[in-house]
C-alpha cells in the first residue's frame, strides 16, 4: 500500500519495492502537486489515482530510474557508457564541448523524467536571441550550431528511452531550427574567383628580417605561392572538396590518366592524437570526382616536382604518400589551407579597391557549388559532387543560387510569349 505524506503544498508518495542484497528495504518515492484550478475533493481523487498508478508501476518494474536522475547525471552516464564506444574521437570531443558549454548550463539541473519540450525550446530560443560574447564582441549562434545542440540532446534522450530510464523523448516535440543557408559573403562570384586565381600567379613582397634596419629603410623579399598551394586551391574550387578531404588525399587517390579523384577518407583534429585519418562525413561523402584537364595537368606537374623533392630529401622523408605535405613529407596541418586562403585574400585586398570577401577554404567549396548551379547543373549532380547526405541539404544551403536560377528560368519562359 502506497504511503502518502503532505510536504508543504505537495504530497510525497512512497512505495516499498522489496529488499536489496543487504536486506535493506527499497523505497521508491515520487512527488505530486495539486491542481490549483481544481477543488479539494477533485485533487484528493486525483492524488489517490496517481498513488495507485505509481504503486502499480513500481510493482510491475516500470518505475523508471530517470525519475530521480538529473540530465547532468545522465549525460555523464551516456558519455561514459555509450558515446565513448559509439562515437569517433572527433564527434566525442565535439559532443563533450557542446554539453559543457551550451546544454548542461541550461537543462543539466532538471530531472530526466521532468524534462519537457518547453525546456529544450527555451534553450534554442535563448541561444538564437542572446548569442554569446567573444573578445568583448557580441556574436550570434548560427542555425547549424543550434541544430547540433538539438541533435546531441535528441540522441542522448533516445538512448535514455532505449535504456528504459524515461518513457518518451521530449525532443520529439521540440522543433529544431532550419538548416543554415550560407551567408551572402561566404563565397566568391565568378569575377572574384578569377581575381583570386590571378593573384596566385603574382609575386608578392614580404618584409625582410624582423627589426627595422639602422638606416630606417625597410627591405622586402619577393616571393611566389608554391605550386602545391595553387593545386590545393584549384582543387577546392573545381572539386568542391571539404578541407579534411583535401588534407588526407594521397597519390593513390588520384587517377591522373582519367582525371578523377577518389574521396574515401578525411582528416580531423583531436585533443589526444592531433591530426588523425577517419571516415568521411557520411556515406555519400565516399565518391569519385572528375576534375578539368588543366587542373589534372597542374597535378601532374606538381607530382613530378614532389618526386624530385622526395628523392633529394632521402632518409629525411617521413611522409606516407600524401599529396599536400610539410617539408618532411608528412601531410600538412589541418589549419594550413585556411591560412593560405586568408593570405591570398589579404594580399589581393591590400592592392585593390574592389575587395574580396574574407572567406575560408570552406567558402571555396560554397563557391564551387554556387558556380555550378549558376551554370544550370542539376541539384542532384551538385549534391553528389559535394558528398551531401541528402539532396535537400544542397537545396537548403544553396537556396540563394537556386532562387536566382529560378528567376532566369522565369524570364526565359516569359520571353517565349512576349510580343515583338
């Protein structure tokens, strides 16, 4: 028989659930709150029914442990018992970071059984409305960041349902934000892309030495961009590759005769192991991409150059056949491609009034897709080249380019019936 005791405005219901291995009685408790809109008689009836239902759940083994466990306590269990074995190192570290920075401060104190869709929706809205501060500057969270928060909470609570800690996942009723569309300044136009490539072929000057000479005259050295970086950036635009995919490429992935590149792996950075090789982002990311003949010609020239360099380096070579290498033959660091893109843009903008947008290597991937769509390449082909999991992903991200193409289609159709 359930024991009911009033505690303040609430009621505590206790049910005996047998004894443990030490012959100590196991007591299951739950709190019930009266409805202020109901009469005392109605609340009493509801209390008795609630206590009876609770006792039945206890006796039938349906008293879920998530009733007492906070989301903070559960997240530690989930990371230890599930995530550590089911996730790649990079995904595990990302999940741990999102939990620590975004999720736990907002809902970590809430009991698993009491977590409601509204709690989760409030977290999304707060991130979207308030943003965050970085170096004293207010920043906004992108929709993709908030969506990632949703994915982590949803995944964790799905596991809680499977482990029978809760009966239902409240994330199912918390709508995530829409996929992020790329920003207007996060890709190059055709004219900007041509200017970017032209800058790669121009020499540039850098200050010689660190300190200003005694005569007060600064001396400069004239340098040029290495062929390997030209190849990397051309491949980024004409192949639409992700940064990790480019960094992990080996010469075995290149078919110089047929002009194709096989994407079967990616590079990622972890706290424990540094740069690692892992599987691509999704199943569709494993793909074969055809590159223009002139890009393949650049690759052939670069391979000859690298072969000669490797022979000259002899025993000092420490690489594994990577295409884009450091001085000792090991693959370049994951941060290098972005640094090169930024450097080219910085040099160009210092010399021209028509500035290039300050994009990253991923912006060159966006450039590739936008230019393809502008040339009426169908979305399915663009999606396949990019390695997106779904065509809908491509349509959401590149809505700006599709809308422009739709306008052109409308104008073309109208022109057919326009009176002369």
